[in-house]
């Protein structure tokens, strides 16, 4: 498939279509069913655009058509002239073409010229022979849909076994690419997509991943899905993908994970289900940002002893494995709201699991079905409900006087000492254990939400004043709700609204979105007062136009969209800060304030 690269440079001596003696011209480029538009140049008869477009050339495309129009806000746009050029007559040098009236409107008053240069980039004949024309046509249709929507380039389920060359030239800045359910047997080379942050290759037949194909993606890729392939291992280069936040490698044939996987320090979600894994590498416990882990349907018989140091975990799925025990310090995972350990070989639960009280709350849960649990009391309480089970386990721990042992520093992958709890927040530990930590132990800077007086709230402030298990339980429940709402609802919805703003071409729609964003401001201002002064908020970009923005031609709407985008970025930075800080806070009053504001913001979203 060939590509036409056209540069619309300028025009001169155009017709004055407006009463002020000027026009507001723009150029429409058409090839077959494809259409591109330049920006509008205001109040000029000699516009200069200097814009470049890429158009796919099919065997039936022979003529390039350019139409010049005058933009009008309150009426239809006025015709200024057009020109049709045979593709074989295009020149790769600036060339002037005289404008003509429309064939069906011979009385159009037209004058002036337009200047362009163009060239056809031919794809390799070898690839053209390998990819059937029906697949190329379908890829073209998907690219056109992507250009209209701007979210994800979906070319899944076509049957491709290689990437068409023209994609690299036509959509080099694609942010999200779905190549799922094709016929790839090798991980494709995608280095030309320099801004790719989401890649789906699920449902292919990939046997191996050459390390060199991952290297070009290490500075952009955040989400990678390889579910349902034929992989037997991950390359050691996976450790260089330091920006990865979500990795899916379920239902492959991976019997052992490489140690380098522990270097993915930004990984929040990991799906390794359905692989014949018998153990997890020691470095696995370095994934201290991990929140969701699905390791169901493997062959795990034991977890690393340091597994409970991954204290950001919210959801754990170890169903249908061969686990004979859980680590004794499992209770450090106090943020857990979902734990599936069904169909294993557990005869008992660790005493410390009584600290995971979030598992007994509404909307949360623990599943122990299919285990040979020997305690009749545990089975009886579980049959009544999760709340009853967790209440019993909590009391069992108190009766036995069990206390979690102190965390010990261990050697990091680089050879130095690493605090086992530094990534997972020191304030997750009981205060007594915090006081027992060695003063020489290296600890990362921690932030807590501040109270209305501007002072940092320490865990001891609320625990000493109201030292009751009920308060602790409610605080953890509210905190977990806030964390999951920020991550699972508010930030994704904010992203969808931003995409809606980028594609907005209607002033009424733009005003509606702006009003909704405005309603959020009072609650957002309250939340900002709770952010510690030294916390590094992400700066808001007020200059660059976001990728995928569609220009409506309405200047007032464009200004409104820019203002709304700034506010959205500001709120997103606020939500990100709260998401990082909230796990540290132990001040129940502040947590309640945060939750109240988040609930009101959520209600505003839900009304839309």
C-alpha cells in the first residue's frame, strides 16, 4: 500500500468572501473517501498553512482534489475554488495550481492559486505480496476510524502476521494499539511508534519475545497484554520496561518468571493466571507498587516469605493453586479487600490474617472454599459470612497476643540495603513497630494528609486519642474506599471527559462539560488544602495542544476547550496526589473529609 505525502503550503490572490474585504480560508484535501482539513487562516487573501498530510493510495485512487473554502460562523462556508490533479502529475517541489469553479456550478466567481508539493511513498513489494488485499483494505478502514475517534487503533482479529509498513508513516504517534487475535508468531518490531503507551497482543501465537524489540518501547509503554499466546518465558529485557503499570501474560506456558520482573517498580496490575508456575522469584517481592495480582490457575505451592511486604495490594487471586500455607506475616497486607484462595491445600490460615479486616467489609471478601481447613470454627464462621469470619480471626489474633515482627532491611538487587517497607509506607505498621525501627534504616520520604490547621497528622495523633478497634476498622474501610474510587472511577472518568473535550465541535456540549467541571471546583479546593506543602504535584501543561484534538473552527469553543483541559489536568494531578498520599494517612478526621469530597465529586460525574 502506497502513501501520498502532501504539503499544503499556501494560496494567493483569493476571492474576498466577507464584507471586510477578506476571507477566512482553509483547504480541504480529498483522495477517494479520505479527507483532511488545514487550519483556518483569519482575514487574509494570501493564507500560509505549511501543513503536511499522509493519505493512503489504493489501486482505484487516481486524482487528488483540493477545495478552498471561506469559514463562516453563522452560515455555511463559502466556496473559493478547487483543483483536481492526476496523481502521476504531482511534483515533489512547490507547485502552483490555478483554482477553478465546481463542474456543476460553472458561474462560481473564482480566482487565485494554491501551492502544494507531494510525493508518493511506495511500500515494499515483498510485503505487498504477503499481505492479502482484503486485509490491507480492512486495516485502512480501521485507520480511518482511528483518525476520527483518536482513542485506540484497533486492528485486532484481521489475521495479520506482520505490521503493514504504511502504518509507521501514516500513524507514527499512535498512543494505543490493539493487535489482538491475529496470527503473530513473533513479537512485532514496533520501535517506529515512539509514543505508544498501550499495546495489546492477546490471542496470537507468539512463541518468544526477542529482547531487542522491547528496548525501543521502554520509554513509553505503560500497558502490555500478552494473554493467550504460546510464551514459555519472558526476556530479561522486561526489567527495562520501567514505565509499565499493567502487565498481562495469562494463559501462556511460562513455567518460571525471570528475576528481572522485580525491576518493574511502577507495576500496579499483574495477571499471570493460567501459567504452569510452581514458584515466584525472590525479586517478585520488589513489586511494591502492585495493587492487583491474579495468579489463579497456576501450580504455586508456596509464596516467598517476603510476599507480605507488598503492602499496597488490594486484590489477590490465588484460586486453584497448590498452596499448603500462607506466609505467617500475611497480616501486613492491611489494604486487602479481595482475597481468593479457593481450591488450594491450606489446612489453616495464618494468625496474622486477622489484621486484614478490610476483607470482612461490604463489597469485599475472602474465599476459602475447597481447602482442607481443620478448624471447625473457621468453617462455621465462613458459612455465616465474611464479616463473621474476619471478626473471629481478628479476635483469635488478639487472644493469642500475636504481634507482627519488625520488618528487617534486606539486600537490594543492586547490592545495597533496602527497607522492606519503604515503598509500602511505614505508617501501614502499628505505631509500636514504627518506634522499633532502626534509626539507621533508610526510609523514603513519606507524606501524610494534613488537617485543617496545616499540621501533618501522625498515626499516633488519632490512635492515642481514640484507641478503639472500631475506629481503626472504619478508618481503613473509608481509606480503602477512597483509594479504589480514585483509581477505578474518578481518574478513568476524568480521562474519558478529556477525550470528549478533545473531540467536541459543538459549543453547547462544550459549555455543558465546562459547567460540570466548574461544579467540582469547591470540593477540589477543599482537597487541595489537605495536600502537604512539600508534596511534588505534577505541573499542569497550559501550552501544548493535547494529542487527538479536533479543531472545530469556532474560536470561542477552542478557547473554552483549552480552559477546560487545564482544569482537567489540574484535577487529575490532585487525584494522583491523593492516590499516593491517602494510604499514609491515619487521621480519621482528615480521611472523612477526603471521602466526603470524593463522594460529592463522584455524584457530579454520575449525573452526567
